[in-house]
């Protein structure tokens, strides 16, 4: 099977990519193009996505792959992308409104006034998804309030992965993992909630049939195959929301917490149970459907490397990146644990938590501030791990870690110490692509199950133990 490859079309908010992966999980070739939002003609501060630009760039990336794949057979294709976004289409597949981006501020007021439709806590208890202004529900309410005629004439709502899949196959579908990000599902029933739809005045038939990850959507249309540079049509297999497939691609097993560490840190787990009634008690909490039926992916998120960048800009403003990061780490290593009394408190994004510093002294230096921020973030992880274990009813022994934040060895050690857990750090950055490829290979029966695909893909880890 090693000469067979899946083409993963990865539509990210920053980059559009076509990546070829073989059945052992080896990335054979990749091509990348930039992606960015456009300003909406209705308002200069509003953000939209151009589906035409996305398709053109993905096609160009795929065509650029082909000379590198002369010794390989492309056996299927799959699409993964960011969550929540989509738009209404007519019966011919034409967009009735531009795709409102998750970056767009127009839906903030909708979220803030959601109680006129349904109680916000009730909404999260049904859907699992936290109150984020970019959620699909707020886009649909905005369209209903501002362009009700479009709702009336719409043939369907398609999430952005399904829009791409429709262009590829001519088949309308609802991507299950994308639907799980929408705040429209009854997460326990894995179907659109009639209570939520009734509250906002929408019909369930607005959404095409839901497809599971690894389920074939259709076969590439001949025109689409030519535009991608493929010699013949191949099956298009459903994957979808990038977060869920990153979890699978990391090798995460059920009830194993996974920390994605970057500007934000998101602590997630693939669990068999979730107490959605309590989620609204925890700021930044959310829960979506796992890529595998019957599992959930609860998560908690907080500003992480973004906080450390704020410290760098305050105290190391002139030092050049990336060398400055090693300077900061080495300086912080010289500061004893506890930072000689200096503590960072609260969240920079939550004024109610009274963020600031306590314990300043005449000997306090910039390295103290950096180490105090690292210690604070490590303790935040520890606190949130206990919360996640409580709401999802599991106990962990290790934390699986992915993302750019894992390249900071001091921060890693502080996290291990604060949690008392072994850190299992994945050395492969392309977790989303690998996870999508696993499902695609399972979808064409090269693997009998996702568990078998996970076992068949190569993963390389290194470990950090608590030092006390």
C-alpha cells in the first residue's frame, strides 16, 4: 500500500494546502498557498471568505503535487478545514450570501442578545458548544434578521467543508464534525436539536443528510479531477473539522488529555461521557463531537503563548526573534522556583479576574516576570486538567502534547511539575492531515478501523517526567 496516497485538501485560515500521505502516515509531498479573508462590500470591517479563491488555490496546490507523485497512485481525496463557517445555497449550488468568516465581528451583538431566543446556558447544555460569537448559530440568526428572504429561498446550508465537497462531487451533505461546532446540535443525540431550531425559527430540512467521517461522499466529477491535475476521478471521503482530526492524528486514545499549545492552549480529550449541564460554569469551555461516533471532545482554552509574547514585548522589545526566546528561557532558568515571591494572577482576557502581578521587590528583574508567567500558565493547565477530568468523568496518567509551545523545554518541565503528569510530546506537526488521511484510508477499506489506521501510522514521541 505504500505506493498509494491520499490527497488531503487542507483549508486553513492562513494557508491552503494539498498534501499527499501514504498508508504508513508518511507525507510524500505538499504544496502551500496563502489564504486570507476579504472585506465584505456591505461593511469594510466585516470579513468573508471567497470560495472561488479557495478552490482556485487548492486546485493549483494539487496540480503542483502531481510531478512529485509519478511513482504513486492517488486512491482518494478528503477535505479538512476550520469549523463553524458556511453559507446558504440555492438549488443549483449557487451561494446566496458570501461566506461569513469566523473573524467577522458582525455576529457579536447576536451572541450577546441570544437570550431573546433561548437561554444561553440551556443552549450550551444541549449543544455542548461554548458561547463564541463566530458559531454557526449566530451567523444563521444574523442572516434571518437581516436577509430573511435568503432563508426563504435557500435550498440548503452548507458548511465550508461541504461547500468544497459539493464543488468536487456535486453532492450536498452535512459534515458531522463541522455540525458539531455549530451550536445547533443536540450533542447527546448527534443530530440537529429541534428545540434550538424551533427557538431560532429554522427548519431541520435546511441541512442535507449528515455524513460520518470516513464515509464516501461521492466521486470526483471529471471537471474537478482535471482542475486538480488528476488523471482519473477518485472517491471523496468525508473528514471535516481540523481539531477533531488533529486529535486522531496525534495518536490520542479515549480518555487521554491532549494539549494543543500555541498562542492559545486548548486542553481536550476524547471521552465517552460529558456533563454538558456544568459546562457553562467554566469560561472557555466547549464540547464538540469526536470524529468517531459515540465519543465527545470536551475542551477548555486559555491564552498561553499570547501571554508570553506580551511579556516579551514588554521586557525584550529590541531583541531579534527567534534568538530572543532562548535568551528568555536561559534567563528564567536562573530564577528559583516561586520567582522569589513574584506571582502572575488572573487572565489578561478576563478583567473580572483582576489580572496583574503580586510580590514585586527591589530585586525583581525581567526574567522573574517571564518565569512567573510560565509558572502561572503551568498552574492554569493543572487546574483545567482537574476540571476536564471532573466534567468528562475520567482520570489521566499522561498529557499528550502537540503544537509550537512544546518547543519550550522550561515550560514543558514546569507543566509536568505542576500537573504531576508525564508529558508525551509528539514530534510530528501535521496531526490534522495525518488524522484526515487515516479516516480516508479507512473509508476506502485499506484499514478495517480507525484504531487499526492509528496503529498503522508511524508516531514519534519524547517524554518529560515531573522532577519532583
